[in-house]
C-alpha cells in the first residue's frame, strides 16, 4: 500500500510537469504499462490474506484511474498550448502590402459582341436572345425552308430528334420576336449568340461559332436603309476609310438577297494576298425580309417591309485583329488572350 501511494504521488507530480505530448506519453507507458511499477506491486496480491487483497485491489484500481485521468487532463492542456503556438506562428500580418493580382481580359469574340451591341443599341436597336436548342419549325420552316427544301443542304445540322436540333443560325430568334409582336411594328433587334453546324474544323471553320443577326421591320423600309446601316457598321468596326459593296446572292428568308464586302484594310482596295487581289473581303449576308416570312409570322407584307443581316463574330474578330486561325479562339492560350487586354 505504501509503495502504491508513493508511485501514485510520483506519477501525478511528473505528469503535471510534462513539457510536451511525447514526454507525457512516455510517462503514461512508464506508470501504466505492463512492466510499470503498479503492475509490479500488484503481483504481491497473491501472497496477501483475502481481506487485505480486496482493499489493496480497490486502492490499486483507484491509483491507476487517478494517473489515467491526470494523463488525459494534461494531454488536453498540452494540445491546446501546442495549437495556440501554431496559430501564433502562422498568423498573417495584414499590415503587409498585398501582391497585385494580374487583371484578366475579355475574349476577343466577347469584345466584338459587346462593341456590336453598343453600336446597335446606339442606333435604337434592342438585344434579343433565344434558345440554342430549337425546333425545326422555328429554325427552318418559319425562315422559308419547309421540309424537303433543297436550301436545307446549305446547313449541315446537329439533330437531337426529328423535330429538335441545335440551331444553325440565330434567325429563329427573329421568328420568336416577330410572332411576339403579333403583326405590329416597328421592330429593331439584333440577336447575338452561339450556333452549331456539322462542319470540319480547320483554320477558318468551326462546328460551333457565334453570329449576330439584325432585323428591322416597319413601314416603308427599303434596301437603302439596309445599305446605310451596314455602311455605319463597317466604318465603326473597321475604320472610317472602309467602304462596302453589295453583290446579288440568294438566301431563302430574304428577297432580294446580297453578299456584303468591305474594302481591304491591308491594301486599301488596291489588291493583295489577303483579299486575293480583288481589293474586297466578304463580311456578311443580308437582304430584304422575304414577304412570305413576314406573312408566316403574322405581318401583312403589303403594309410592312423589313431587312435582315447576319454577321459572323469570329469573321469580324479575325479581320479586325488580324487573326488567321479560328482555332486560336478556343485553345485557351493566355498568351493569345492577353493581347486583347484593355489598358487602364
């Protein structure tokens, strides 16, 4: 009994003075382990009288419990002290000057899109958006392309099912706008967005690209209004010295239809490799809205006329910034993108 009392007091004293968790664990093993002094003292129980054995057993259990509790309490104190020391050593000095993070930059297609929206908003247009997953009815039929029409072959389409597809142009948005107007003008909208076609990707083509289509419907709208609008667009986008020319073409949803060229900025219209010696570069398609399209969308073609145009945003960005490979837009190369960061 005297040995156990001495061992208990010695253990509690050393545990209270433990400097760290390792020393504390060594003390726990030393006093409570199988080879520790308490176990050694308890071996004497076999030589004790029965009445003494009971008392000794109770005291030895109490001694082990007291030592284990002391170890646990000291462990919590040491862990808390260790945590506080770690927090103090890792504290951030908020008075230090922060490192300047590099600014990101808008994607060149985003810049072209925003510049185009700003231009046409200033001309009284509104911006309209529509679903990228469209129905055959809006994507083709309301654009004067009924089922079986040979002009559908001009657009290789991603079909989801027989009547659902990924839109091949942003013209369906114009159909939504016309139907929502319920046959009453005026309408002045641009429709920027992504479009999808089954195309082989190369330096100038992509299966997913962006368009911005414009639509004006009102009374007494003429081809002169279309030409004046596109002339302003060309000069604001590519420079005041740019000229445009209109060439006859064919689109099912416009009649008459035209291809629009701009004078080459590289040679000033004299002819070079960029414009293939012609002095002109094709930029977009346009025309007067086909009367049948107006009629299908609820407008009286004898009262209302309109014009429409479709611009490829990648095409504009490539001409404006001198980019010769459309794949550069989608490669996520920061060296390429950082060239278009606005200063200041």
